[in-house]
C-alpha cells in the first residue's frame, strides 16, 4: 500500500514562528502536493512538486514555501506563522504523467497558531 | 472558473440501505475522477476512480457512475454500514501548466448512517 507519512499530527506554534511540516512517501512518486483544509472552504492546493527541486504554486501559496531536496520528501514551510494559517494541512503524492493517477493523502497535520 | 461540486451537503441513511452521493462537474475536458472518503480527524482515503472512457465501475460495495453528457457522477454504497459514516469528496484530475496533475475537489457530502 502507498504510504504518505506526515511526521507531525498536532502542532501549536506562536505567531511569527517558523514552522516546518514534513512529509515522506514510500512509493517513489514523482508528484507531491501540499493542501490545506478548512471548514466551508474544502481542500485548497498550496504548492506542488513534480520532481526533485521543482515546485509550482497552487491556488494559495502566499505565506508558504516548500522544499523538495529528495524525491521522497516534501516540506512545507511557514516563514512567519500567522493565526490565519491555523488549519489542517494535508500532504499527498502521485505518479507522474498519464491520463490520471490516483493521488494518495497522508493523515494530516493540525496546526494551531496562537 | 472550473468547479467540481456536490448537490447535497448532508445525507442520512438507515443502516443496511443503499446510499447515493452525487457530484456535478463543469470542466468538459475532465477525463479522470476520484471518490475519496474522509473520516473525522483523518486524511482523505481513496475509494474508487473512473476514467472518462467508462460510464460505470464497481468496487467492493461501491459503484461509481459517470454521465459525461450532463457532467455528473455518483457514488453508490451498497448495504451502508456505520463505518461508512464520513465525508465523501469527488475530485476531478486535471493537468497543470507544469504537467503535474492536480485535483479539483468538490466541497464534500457528510454521510451519516442511522442505526
């Protein structure tokens, strides 16, 4: 089975702190994604990466950056956390190319910024 | 812009009955669709997918129907069980400018199974 692992399930951070959310997948997938999920707004794409060191902005990249130094690992960085970044963050991965490949999700990271 | 949406935000069914969850999409170029199940506090879990060259696909207790004419798909769950209570999302898989496929999600339907 595909395994997407988010290292932190629950975090509480202070406004202005730098926050790292780590994600690892074990299926040699080329694509990796970071989403946030908020009540009433559904899932929104922050950033995605289709190869090592490659990244593209999603729908809501402001206030976030990402890092993909190794194929299996995709990190989401909040340079200076703000309260409006309190949310559930979901990492996902998929194979590259083709008519469509299933995207598999991790269990989520709940971030509270106080 | 393009959107994927669900007709009903909530659905309650009796245990043992069949459930039908509907989804409408607006991108006529969509060619791949996925249904996810998300239990409270967990990430979305893949249930079943369907490509646009099919109109029906069956899994274990689940069936997805695709009607490209009216841009509609549905998820049918047979003999609904308490463990089926969750939010169900449909998603359309599209190609980005970087050729990495992304998902456009519907808002989700909360399925509640009544005893």
